[in-house]
């Protein structure tokens, strides 16, 4: 079977999800090709990631050239499945619709345009809905929270397949409670609400003055966040790390991982931190609650509301609890890694690919 994954860009949770499943796909004789709709790609070794090919096309800079290039690519590759991972890939797939190719669309987050009433959002919903129906896409949501918010204009019913993360690294050991490094990770964009985190961390320093905060990721808000760090006089306590290639090593040094987002689809960073044995504090978003429920509850420290003060309180509680020895640490993290593994996620997508491919063959006969 040959699958073409169409991704919006590199360095995102979407890329992390897809690349974490590539080795599993290869083991099951799935030939995987990656297409990024951006010419700005983080250092990616296609062979090392076990993809059969990697292509970049800048759809925002030259949409007509990208449409033509995509059609030629589909014609040359002749994939069995085109798997689109955001709205732009869905629209692109619709322009290259070809008999014999099945389409899968994964919705990774409850994007604001799903529910907003402004004209732009209404038009986006209408256009994407048309594209999905035109390609007869199977729609997958990464959590029940995302599925619940999916607008009817797109398509229903939908499947829910939880994200998975790579668990190939050695089992972590219980972290040194004397380390007071707090870590956050994700694009420096509005959705992640790092201003909330900076305010919460500023409050936390009154109780834990030796704490340090490291934020991994890049994005359009970097300048604003640098200004805010200076305004709050946090220069000696907060570091913006930029893109970090090995987050596992960073989680291993951290006393706490914090998610300050307004919304997430199924937070990859939280899942990675939990699998690395790092305690987690989060805003009370639905996807984090869903991850916690999947693990039996009590794995994530939730802020009581979305205020910086509430997030600071949850961070302080998490740091205090992390300072106590946990005799069940190894067994607990082993179970977390088992439930959140990329292998579980890949197996469900493999079943979906095979079912859609079988459906296509039946239709052809």
C-alpha cells in the first residue's frame, strides 16, 4: 500500500505525530511519502524518519505552481491513500482528485473557524466541507473533544483516533526533586497563550524563587514575548529556546511541564512529557482532561480556571508533589507509555487505510 501524507509545515505536532508512526507503517509494508506545503522545513532526514520520499511545495507563495506540482506528484506516485492533515491539504487534495485514490482527513484541533460566526470563518467551513465531500474523505478527529466541535458543514460521522507518541527511548528514572526547571513547548502563537504562562510563572517565583522556565518553539509572537519577559523582569529566569530537536532530553531535566493553551486537539507535548516521566500542569482544556481520563485520572495537575493565578497554583502544587518519592514511578510510567504509544495510533490508521482501500476495490468491481 502507498500513502501520501500532505502536511501544512514542519516543526509542528502534526509532523511529530506522522513521523512517530513511520517505522510502524514500514513494518507493515506501507510505502509512505511526505509532502510539506511550505518551503521552510526544519532539518528533516527523510531516510532517518523512514519515509520513502519528502517533498516541499510553498502553496502560500505560489498556489498555482503547487496545484500543478501536486497533480503531477499524484500522477507519478499513484498513491492508494492521500492523507491530508489540515484545511489547505484538504483543498489541495480536492484539486487533484483522481479515480482510485481514497482520501483521509485528520482534524488535529478545534480550530476557531469551526464555530466563529464571522464571514471569513463561514466561508472557510463551506469551502472545506465541499472539498471533503468532493473527495469522499474519511474524517478522523484526534480526540472526542475535537469531534464534538466539528461543524456539521464538514462531514459526519467521524472517527476518533487518539494521537500517539514515540516510546522507543529508554524508560525514564524518577527525576531529581532538587531540579526546579519548568518546561513548556509549542509554537509561539496565540493558541498556546504564553502570556498567561509568563504571568503565572512570575507569580510562582514568589513561592519558588529558584525556579527557571524554558520555552521550546518558534513563532510569530517571539518578539512580543521577549518584550513581556523584560517588562515582568524575568530575564534571569526565562529562556526562549527556539526549536529543540531532542525534547526527551529536556523533559528529563525538568521538574514540571506546563501547558498554558486556550485549546488543543490532543496535546502531543503533554503526552511526550508524561511518557518521559515528567509531571504535568495544564489549563482545564477538554483535550488535557481527555488524556487524563484515558490514563485513569490524576496524572495531570489542572488549573481551576484559565486565569494566570489558577495556573500558578497548579504549578506550585505539582512541584510540591514532585518533591516526594514515588515508589510506583516505574510501573506507572510503563502503563502511560503503553497507552499513549505511536504503535497504538499507527495500528488504528493502518486498519483505516486497509478498510478504505478495500472499499475502493469493491467500488471498482
